[in-house]
C-alpha cells in the first residue's frame, strides 16, 4: 500500500497548520491547530488568545503553556476527530483532495518526536493519520 508520510508540499493540506479557516463549535478558527489548542481550556481569555493567535505555531505554543482542562486526556481524540471532520467537510476543495489520497495510508511523519499524533523514526501511534483516514472514508460515502 502506498504511504503518504509527510504533510507538506502537495500534501500540506493534511496538516493541522494548513491555512484553512472553518467553523467549529460556533467559532471560526484560522487553522485546525488553532481549534485544537483552544479546546484545551475552559478559560475564556486563554481561549480567545489561542483562537486569535497570528499563526498555528503561536497557537500551539500558547496551548502548551495551559493547565489543560481536567478531562483532556479522555476527550482529545474525539475533539481532534471533530475538528478534522469540520475542516474537511466545510470545504469541497479540501474534501476532494482528501478523497483523492485514497487508498494511500496517511502517516503524520515528523522529526519533533510526536509519537502520539504521528510517527517519528518509525515509532508512533499515528492518531492524526488514523483520524484523517477515518474522515476520508466517511466523506467518500457522503460525497455528492
């Protein structure tokens, strides 16, 4: 099976850092990274700072400084799934691009040692890749 292993270049749209505004939970976010990091807090001030961060990198840095909500570890996979689904289902162009990756395996290969969301040096759980493939399957079924 073919593997798409870097979310850059022609596959940059798969990255949570991809510049694609969309609505999630009643708010418009600049990127999926902004949306994800903002969900870590129940504090309105922190939420707005992250939501309005200039770049996804800045949103991620702000999110790392937070004292995460008490149930974060229990809900973060579901939150990421909902965000990724919102990002791709709200854009016909992105939806088509994601579907066009079929049947390739999507692997968030990285060099920053993220073995939860991706794979680094051949090791990792690749949860982001699995979520993307799950969303792809659903969008393939509902594509008009």
